C-alpha cells in the first residue's frame, strides 16, 4: 500500500460500494491481510493509526481469519491477546459498535483456541473485571454480546461477573446519571442476565439434556460455586432485578431463579445452609404473590409457575413446613392456583406446573414427621373442585375452532392436565369422590332425558357430552394411579366402584334411544336406520365422549380386570353388584366388548375412535386371562364368525386400511389362542364368501 489513506479508501469501497466489480477489486487487493501471516503487524498498525471504522473492521476481520485458519506461534497469540485487551480498554468508548463486536469476537476466538495451551489465556475473566469500573459509561453494549456468549459456557468466575454487573445495575437504576445511558444500560442488562442464565444452564456433567424441552432435572453446579450460591445476595439480585425490570428481561430473571431453585442438594455446606436458601426462595416468591408484580405479562406468569413447580422437584414437604412463614406461603400459592384455574383460557399451559407442585406435596404427606401442620387438608379439596369447575367452564365457553387447542382433541394437552390431578383426588378421596358424583349426577340426568325426548338444540347436547367426557377422563385418570400408588384400600375400592358405576351408566345411555339417531326429521327420508345411526356418530361431541369411555376402559382393565388384578378387587365388584348387578370380571368384560362392537359397527368415518377401539380390543385379547375370558362371550364369538363389512362398515373404507389390519390381527390372536381346527375353519367362512 502506498499510503494509509489509499487503504482507507479501498476499505470504504469494500464495505459500501454498490458496484460489484468495484467491491471485487477491493476485496482482491486487500486479501493479503487475511491470508499472509507477514501482514499481522500491519493489521496492528492499521488499528493504531486508521481513522475510518471500515479500515479498523478490515484489520479486525483479517486478524480473526489469521487466528482461525493458521497455526500461529504461542507467543504471537499472547501478544495479540494483550494488545487487544489494552486496545479495548483505551479506545473502546470511541469505536463504532460493529468494530468493537469484531474485536471482542477476535479476543474470544484467541481465548478459546489457546485455553489449553497456556494458563494466561484463562486470565481473561479476571482481566475483564477491570472493565466493570467503567461499565456504566463504556460504550461496548453491542460489542459485549460475543464476550458474554463466550463466558456463558463456564465457571463461577464467569457467573460472578454477571452478578457483579447486575448488582451494579440494580444499585444505579434509579440514579440521575443512569437516565443518560438508558439505551446502553438496557442492552447491558440483557447481556448480564444472559450471561448468568447461560452459566446456570450449562451442562456441567454432560447429561445431554434435550434443549428443545423446557424441562430439566437437578442443576449440577460445581462445588467451586458454593460460596457464591450460599451468599444471600445471589438470590436477592435476581428477585430485585425482576421487581425493577420490564418484560422480557424480567422473564430472564425468573429463568435464573428457576435454575437456582433446582441446584443439587449436595452443593450446600450443610442442612442449615440449604434451609436458609429455601427460606429465601419462599420469601421471594411470596413477595411476588403478594404484590402481583409482573404477573400480568403472560411469559412472566408462565415462568413464575415453573418456578413454583421446581419446589416439587428439589424440596420435600418436611423441609417446606419447617420454614418460617410456610403457612402464609402455602395459602398464597393455593389462592394463586385457584385464580390460574379460573383463568383457563390464559393460563392453561401454566397450570401443569402448579398441579405438579400440589401432587408432590400430597404424595409426601405419609412421610411427614413432626408437629408442623401442612395445611393441605384445607387447600387441596378447594383446588380439586376448582379444577373440575374450570373444565366445565371451558366447555360452556367453548374452545377455538382449532381442534388442537381443545384438550379433549389433543392427547398431549389432556395428559399434561390429568397427569398430576388424580393424586389430589386420592388425597381426600371421600370428599373428592362425593363432589365428582354430585356434579356428575345432574349432567347424567340431562343426558338420559335427551335420550328419551327429542329436541332441536344440538348445542346443548354437545355441551352435555363435553362435560361428561371431562368427568369420564378424570375418573379414568383416578383409576389409572390405583396400581401406581398402591393406596387403594377397601374404602377407596368402594369409591372406585361408585365412580365407575356412573361411567357405566353413561355407556348405557350413550348408545341407546335418541343418542343413536339423528335429531333432524328431514333426514329420515334420505337415510336408512343404519345410516341415520352413522350420522349421529359423526358428531364431534359424541366422538369425544366415546374416546373418554375407551380411555376409562383401558385404565379400569389395568387396575381391576388385568391378569394381575383378578383376585384383588372383591370390594369393587361387591359394590358394582349392588349398583348395577355386575358381580364379576366376565360381566364387566361383556360390557366392554359390547361397547367395542357398537363402536366398530357404528363408526365409519372417525379413524381416531376406530383406532382407539381396536387398541383396547387388542389389549384385552393379548392378556392371557382376559383373552381366555373373551372367548366365552357371545359378542366375541359373533365378531369372530361375522367379520364382514356388512356388520362392520369401516372395513370397506380405504382410509381405515391400517385399522383393518389391527382388526384381523386381533381376531387371529383370539382364534389361535385355542387349538381348535373347527373354530379356525368357521372363522374363515366370511372370507370365502365372494359376491
């Protein structure tokens, strides 16, 4: 280059010219700075003497490429590193943001590549603290992005930098001098929080956590972090920052608290230190509940529910009740949960964490020792009733047209809402069971009347069926945890029978009377009776109810009909005998198979119901004892002997080809369960009939 001025002009054309040929010429001329190591000293000269930001950018980007693509000598890399730190300290405030960002990227690249070559590269964290004395006035708001991103992989020293910046920001947030740097400070706040969050989120033990999920287990923070985590100011800075920051920064503060609440137990010096940490968490969350600060923002609300949910993962009920102020805290959490349930449209995705917390608390009650009251007896029944009421309210209000938003049409959403709730019902089962029965009786009565009296209000019928679907799903979920908890004593078996009897009554009604017909007289002249039946079964509300019934049968079978439960359900069948005359497994199986046959006969277009029905049929046939019992039933004998499209219209539907395979697979399973050539030949007769 003849002069620095010529180089600056070329750089100007390289980055700003609209002429592609001119840009290509400039790039080719300046290429030597990034490919030839002899030009490294000239890049330093440019940084020291150039006046335009584009020349500085050329020098920085060329050095970055040299460091990345060439194996430079260790001493040369150390010299470049020292130069960059001094350069940023002296000239940083006057540089353009994009130049500063490039220089810090270069510094981080040098540090990363030299981390294991010389310990001096690791001193970058300590040296960077020199910047903090002027952090409120030093314009590196954009440049520090890569600096923070690099630190986000690391150690307690990195984390301490984030905390120091946050403490300084919090203390100066309301000062007059701060107002002149609002935009800069806002960016610095974001980066400081990002640094802290990345440090807390780092996978220190290499467990390969699924980054696509917001769920994680215990945070395995290294022992070297102990002094920082046990310092009360560490937790407090995030609570303080949440109180003064606006969304979305306040959400990140909560995310940091979520991870701090998940820190491994063994990190703390002793139980006293851990109890002090827990008490601080409870106090901070209680203050948020009392003031409602930031909870009007949906992201904050969701993250706060996650924070409460972490109490169930890392702390036992016995630890919570011994914290001073527990009674106030648990009352506020209960009130917050009830409000969340009432706001089902707004907080439906957040309720999962709250119900998870309460389920963990109630399952810990048997292990609670000491005289400290848990107060769960007072709050859990209210939450149970609030959940059921909120499901009814959601039905009454109606869901959006998008079926994926309705839990009754979305298996994953439904599972999220019902995974934890049954534990709350089992906690005070007599109270909860009686409430479910009392709320179900009038709905069932209305449904029964609709089977006898024809009306033109189909919307009302849809609401009734949706309410019944929710109740049946809830009862099914309660029965599901019978084997999981092993808590079903004789009294609970009786209550299981009471609830199951109501579902069985629903089954008697749903496939009888006008519920198997269409309500419009004009259609009776167009369709045959079988086609009229199919029209009614096309309605979405009826399909939802039948899917709920199938789910109930699946869970009931595993708890009270399965191979392992044949001799452990005397109380249940004694009560079912009194209520419905079903005194043994065979009669109950006959009801289940009857429903299976009805669904296969009447549903011709709902693949979901057909697949669900066949899945239940296959489960029954696959069990050794239940398979043997099925062969005794007349309904099963009929299915085996008449598996044709005349009796089961779905068989001729092309879209049900997979279902047809499952259907014949199940029939084959039943046929070969016994060594009977005669039965096999008779079962083949329908296949030999050619029209």
